[in-house]
C-alpha cells in the first residue's frame, strides 16, 4: 500500500444527504475532505471523536455546545469528544477539511458513491 494518494482516487461516501466525504484513515486519525450542499442542515449530534477543521470554500454556521459562529474561508474549529454540535451551510455550500481522532471507523459501513461525484471527479 502506497503512502500517497490523490483526492480524485478516494471513493466518496455519503455521510448525510447532501454531505459527501473523501476520507483517508491512519492508525490514529481520519483526515477528510467534506463537501456540503448549499443550505444543508447537519443535525445536532456527538461522537467519541475529537474533531478539528478548517473551512476552505463557502460558509457555514457551527453550533458547538452552547457557542455558535459563522465560519468563512480560513476559519477553524475544535470540537471535543462527546460535545453536541450542528452545522448549517450558507448559500454557496461549503468545502471543509477535518481531522477526527480516533479514526471514524463508523463511516466504513456508509454508502459509497460513484467516482466523480462531487467537485473532484
């Protein structure tokens, strides 16, 4: 197995309707590129993974615990394990890069999408 890959060779996964992930798993982390459709509401949820991210394109309003903020390109966030959080994307959707620790093994069973789906064919 090579240590290198390219985003267009990563099989997309449907995390939620309107949320597509291209993830790379290491032993201790999952690194993922997420594409969220415009006006997408990701419902409040929590998980055992710490989550750190940066918004690359678009905009999104995150609610983490009882704190909310609109995030624009270059904005970052940290979501501790087990803290409830949700997100609503702006009118142009959002492209996000996130890291989860420990890895998101629960995503292995999610629906895969055909190659080429999303912004990166």
